[in-house]
């Protein structure tokens, strides 16, 4: 028998940790190779961790909601025979050291409180902050008195570590309280700090149903609120004649699917135009970090996708400007299908430099999308509609039926002015209207 260490796998260059959301196997359960053992979540994607070997789960080293670093051992699997296993090394400490360790453990047990239940608190605490609080024996009441420097007064990792350091030094840490007014000033009772989502009291009667947001919806809520509070949103709209695109797609979509094995939707055609426009206007392919502007070398297009449960996720097409239409269609279909099936990897949602969202999928003519931080722009594609339009010809103007759509461009007015924001979306429209109906795919 050998013991195999199941480690948290690497999930991309920008992903260093994940939270355990659910154990699919319990101690004593048999596990087949490539069978999922537990579910984890990063800040954007939920995924499963499979076993590399067959055997029996003998130990879970972390519990639900624990934060785990990439490369850390999260479980021990006992294998049979000559299965490729990594034995868990065990070192026996000298008796004197053992006694000292045991004494330290006993002292810790006496001084550290039992793990706290944070369900009674109406404040949001990240899994990392809660884990630190549990390890340091910080009570819920004590945690709620820590002054938070994060968004909406949230307690960050730095806040709780500073509090712990201050507590150990014997100096009272600053609390989230209001300063005492001067004698000449009227005393005003300070209102308790409320989360923005609960700013207005909600009346609930017996017929109403109360449903707690799931983890992803809470994250989306935080991201969207933070974006509105961070960026000065402004919009530009432009109507585009896409009649040539509609006719061309209708003409080639069957042959495209037969040759490439992929369905040809309008999305990759739009993405192709956006990537070209970003090369023309690199000022839109930037991000903001405090007082600094970061010009991005690569053009990585985020593609907002709705999940079956109603939540939203934004997988990223890396180096989109280097793809031809076939490559773009394959990338769009692959990410879209894996998003719906819940098979996206954490790295699939990282590194975006500009985002496109197709609100026309749900019949919307146009919209005012919220910027995906720390990007500075997002483009909404409206529904394609048949409308009467004035057509200019050498013989004169006449009214005809055309296929048209609106492009809605939201951009960050802190760093993007109307000239750039409007010129960019106009260039996208020009690429779409100049689409070559005789082109190959």
C-alpha cells in the first residue's frame, strides 16, 4: 500500500489560490483515476479537482470554505499495488522535541477559542479573513470591531494581520467608531454602517420568498458595484448597417460548418472587427492602476456569457487580433460551450484587456454595460433588426429594407474622452459596414 498526496493543481499563471467549496468524496470512499474528489472556486470560476490515481481517500487535510494555495497537499489517497504513488514522508521528532510540541499544542488549545461561526454576522468577510480569524481565536464580535480599509469598510487581510500584531503588542487597536464631538457641537447618534445592498429597508410579508445569493452572484454583485464606484462611466451609441454580413453568413454558414465542424454565428465576425479597431486605437486597450495607465501589449477579448443558472462569466480570447475568422469562430464556440457546461478553467477568465457583450441575444436593441475592471471599455452588441432605411445611390436616394443594429460603447471617462471613445466605436462600425461579401472564410 502507498499513500498519494493529492495537491491543488496549477490553474493558470495568475491563479495562486482557491477556496474549497465542497468535498465530493469522504474519508473511506473509493476513488477511480480521473474521478473528481472535490470542488474548488477561484474569484471567478468553479471547477473540480480529479484524482490522478485509483485508491481510497484516507485523509482530508482541509475543510469546506478553507483557502488553499496552489501546490499544497489537500488530501491523502491510499493506493494498492505498484500504482504510481508519492509516499507521504513522516519524520519522528526526538522525545524532548515531542514533549515541547505537545506542550505548545496544549497551551494553544487553552488560549485559542473554538472555530467561530460567522453565519450570524451581517458583514461580508472573505474566506482568507475568516480563516485567519479562526486560527487566531478572534471572535465574531471582535472581528466586527476591526476598522476595515477595503471597499464598503470590508476587513482586508492587511487589516486583520495589523490588528493581530497590535493585539500581541498590548496596544489597543483602532476600532470602527466615530470620533467624540466637541462640547460645543450637538451630539448626534452615528448610524450603523450598512452594506450598499441593504441601504433601503425591504418589507417582507408572508408570501415573499427569501433566497440567499449564491457565491458567484455575491462576487458579481461586488464586482459590478465596485466598477460603478471606480470608473466614470459614459456611453456612445452608433447604428450599423450589417446587411452584407447577414447575407454573407446566410450564404456560407452551411459550407462553413461542413468544412470546419463549427457553427458560424455573428459573434466571431463582430469580435474580428473589434480586434482590428483595438489595433487602430491602442488607447482603448489599456488598464488603470491608481494614477498609472498600463498599455497592454496583447489584445485579449473578454466575451461575456450567460450561464444556465442566470449568472454571468467572462471567458477571454487570448491574442484575438492574431486569429482569422475560422480561428475566432472556434475560440468563441469553445469558450461558450465550456462556459455553459461549467468546464471553464480559472485561466480562461484571466488577462482580458477589453470586453464584448451580446445583449442582442435576449432581444435588447442596445444597453449600457458596466466596465469589467480594470479595463476601460466594454462594447454591447444589440439585436439585428430589419428596418426601413434611406439608401443613397448615384441615381438618388430611396427607401429600402436593411438589417441594422446598435453598438453601445461604455468607457471610463477618467482616462478615455469622448473623442477616443466615439472614434473607436465608429471604427468598429466602419469595419462591419465595409464587410466583403465575396470573401472566403
